């Protein structure tokens, strides 16, 4: 396992996964957690099911419990039934974060797959950048020609805080499913904006910047696809 982060610090990482339906994609998403080259005993998976109407979602979540725990990964699963109105992606992320205790947060959508070194790379960057930094990365699309302008826009952006800050007036300069940050960053902005259809990613980044937060990005290989 890769471990390039300081042993003297709490470098525990929670993979935060909001879920609403998407049972066809969720197994590959969870399998990508098991393949991480970071020390798995430092990883927690925290899933919040935001009222999925597809019962297969809960079956997938339950099927991975034994696999995660056998690998040494803490596995937290919460949610509410489909009879309750959804809280939106922001609300699901807030609930998933509140359910775990990890010092750092790695955000992942249920229809995305992490590269095997995603956690180790971003935890190393966070250790170097400091606790007041949001770190993003590049991503690939499947199929490869999906949303090429959006993908290429993000690939063109550099890694400096100033460039990312300037682009924040145009769009989110780092894509939400590639983001990693300390728990303190989430606490400082009072969590994600909640509600269906709310641009919670932009609100999160803008709130962080207004409080003097820093942005950083890895410009090498993608961290998710």
C-alpha cells in the first residue's frame, strides 16, 4: 500500500458518496474504493441514500458491507425511504459527512470510478497544501467523447490558486466529484447548500473562497472517470 503522508497526523479519509438510484453504476464505484493503493484501514466509506425509488440500490449497498469490512474499510450507510422527499445532493453529502469521523473528505459520485491512486495522490497534496485548501483533479468521460468541451476546459486549467480563483467567476474551476478537502473546510462553510436542483458545488467553492480558502489542482493523470 502507498503511504506518503505523515504518520504523525490524522490522515484518515472518508469517501463521501451521495446516492439516489443508479444501481447499475454503484458496484463499479464501490469496487474502485477497494482497489485504492492508500492504506485501506485509513479509509471510511460513507453512503447516504437520498430516497432511491429503485430497491436494487439498497441490495448493492448491503452486498458490499462484508467486502469493505474484510478489507479493513469502515463502512457507514444511512438514508431515508422513497416516501420522504429527497434532500438533494448537498443534503445527502452533509448527512454522509456527519455519519463519519474522518479528518479528510474525498467526494465521489455514485456513477464515477476512482483511479487506483486517487486517494493517495490527493491526500499527499492535501498534506502539502494545508488544511484550508480544496484540491481537485482531472477526469475522463465514458464514453470518451461525452461532454468534450467541459472535459477539455478543466484539463486546460492550471494548478495555481490564482488561476483557479479567476476561473471561479466563469464556472466551477474544479469538478465536484474530483474534490478532496479537510473536514474543517466543510465545517467552515457550514456544509453544503441543500435542496433539489441547487448548485451545491458552486456554493461550496464560493463560500470557501469568501472565507479566504485556497484552491489547488493536480494537473496530471485523471483521478476519476
